[in-house]
C-alpha cells in the first residue's frame, strides 16, 4: 500500500478533460491509449484525473476496498488484475463510497456490475466486461504501484483521460506538454473546419492529389470506364 500525493495540477487535468481522448492521443504522438476492449458502461461521460492504481488477484476485490481511503477528490481509480479477469469486481456500493470522496470514475481491466444503478447515479466506468459474477475478499494485492491495464502501463499519479472514444494515460511529467500540443492541434483543426464549411475538401487542404498520382490512382469519366482502351483487361477463364 503506497501513500502518495503525486499527481497533476488542476489546470492540466481540466485542459485534458476538455480536449478529450482522441485529441490528446494525437497531441501525445498517437501514444497512451489503453486497449479498445475497455468500453464505457453508458455514453456521454468525459473525465480526466489523477490515477490511483490497484493490482488485484482475479476474482477478488479486497484491494479495491483497501484503495478507497487512498483516493481524493478528482481521482480516477484504475484497477488491473494479475491475470485476465471478467468477474464483476465493482458495483454500486463501491461507487457510493468513491462518490463521497469525490472520485470521478473507474477504469477497470476486469468486469463491472450494477450497471443500471451506476448509470442512474452518474458514476462513469470503463470496463473490459459487464458481468454479474461475484468476487471474494481474501487475496492481498497492491495499491499505487505500476500496473498494466488493457496492455498499457499506468503509474500512480499519471493522468487518465476517458470518454466515449476510450481511455488514455498521459505520464505525469508529460502532462503540460500534451496540453500545449492539444491547444495547437485544436487551433489547427478549427482553421480546417472553417475551410470545410466553405466547401473545400481534404484532398486539397491536405495536398493529397500528388500522393494519389504517385500511387497510380487514375480519374476516369463514367463513359470512359467502358472504353476498351482504358478499361482493365479481362482475365482468361
């Protein structure tokens, strides 16, 4: 059990939450995504916060109980297991405790249950599975140690960003740089959006016509497509 206050500033967290997973992932050099098997239990949630990590034995949620007192307002609980698990390790009673402490949500590389209750109370979860399978409280694990969740390393204090597009982990010491890159990317996208709204197309804005030419892509009028001089030769039977 590691006690730590390591974490990002509120300004960094707020900025990354506003940018969202897709933009922050691109701004971070297309890095940081947890696997696409982690999906939100309901649409529309978007959070960013400090990671509190839990490493649990599969089928056992003892260490989630132990982790709760290490959580503070603005945190995101990240649960991994020592081997693959889809058991429903987390439910509404856990969420009630975490909500009282100001925790923003859960990312779990295992299962979750009580989905209707969690949705009604507005507690977002990104999980590998929805599964009612119950769990024990018998096997020790660790809290606030490095874990691998959905194939990605997460350290305690790293920044977790999660929305409908998935889950992203930004290392703590790179948070400010990613925020700055997000701002540049969003300004660039807004400029392109204005051009798209005026009728321009990506082929011209991104200067892709020369690429198509180099790749051998040809433009044919519909009447020419049946011309024997331009149509592809038919293969012999």
